[in-house]
């Protein structure tokens, strides 16, 4: 199971990512959750304390490691574009509640368009994650798909776009679906979050094709309180867990191979 979860900031993609990760971990599955959002907060949602989160160094900031793996140096402008990175998740992932968390970070290219060693290493790691055959891999993405190259994205089982009941959020889903198609991703699904009432639900169902709507999560003050307190929603909201469990059951059906 390889899932990339995306959406605008604040729509609840980290709540979905962290809860799915913990549900799979509770089943005894090997789960690797990659925080690919520059505004990284997946650690808190999985149950780390703020102090523990502050101690994590994102992979993108490990410049010496990037130089070592790519062979780059101040004197050498040439370096490997496919460095060995398969061991990095095990070496640098932080374990919490049965989930291995890998904080990727981001690389500021400064508008130059250059491909620096850190950027090459990040993309190589993301590609390597998609080949972890027996693991559940959940990527908590930013709204864009810039981190994923054609080969990497094509190896994902599906993209899940988390949206709110609103036109701008629906537009994000349409943009992601278009970009994902260009990258070879065959399935893009939607989870509608913060749905307040029947009117919100009717809007979602009118805007999203039925085959793309994976599930609905209702507006939940317990999730909001958990976020405010820096706690995992998994430990605070049984109602949200049950709604996300239903989404997981659909994903599990998708993962059953045809015979």
C-alpha cells in the first residue's frame, strides 16, 4: 500500500495521514510515514511531543549526507543523480506508536532552477520508498506534486486529495488529478473533511464524481482540540477514528489483488 496524501494547508491531510498510519500499525503492519510537507507537523499528529519534534533534523538539511551519497563537493560540479539511499529510512526514521516517521523537509532552489545534491537525494529517497514491497508507505504531501518525478509518482497506488466543502478546495482536487495523470498515476481519490451538515455533504457529492469520493470526515471539535494541544487525534477522537477506519476498509479492498 503506497499512498500520497495531498491538499491545501489546513484541510486535515495530516490528521488523515497520521490516523491511517496508526490504524495500519495497530494491525502489526510495517508502516513508514514520510512528512514531505515543508510545514512539517506529522510528528505531533502521530504522538511525538514538541520537544521530540524539535530534535528531528529533516533529511533535506543533512548537507554532508547528501554530499556523501551523491559524491558532490565544493570542487566537483558533477555528482550522482541516482545515489544509494535504501538504508536511509531505517537509519533516520523516528519510531512512534508503531510508525516509522521520516521527516523529509524541502529544498529552497531560490528560483535558480538548479538541481542540488539535497534535492537529488530527496527525490531518490521518495522513489526508494515506493519499492518497499511489504510496507505501508504514507506520504503526507504539500498541495503541489513537485517532489515527485514521473517514475516515483507512477509507483504510488493512489493519490488522496483532502478537501473541505468549498470551491477552492475542489479546484485543488482537479489540479492534482490533472498533474497526477501527467505523471502516470491512475487513481486519484478524495476525502472530504470538516463536513458540517447535509448542505456541505450535498455540495461535496455534486462536485466530486462518486467513483472518486473515498469518504467523508465530519467537523469534529475533538480533532481541533487535539491539534491545539499538540496531541495525536488518534488518542482524542473515537468518532474521527471510526470515520477514517471506514476509509481504510475501502483502501484495503483496493489492495486485494485480482485472482
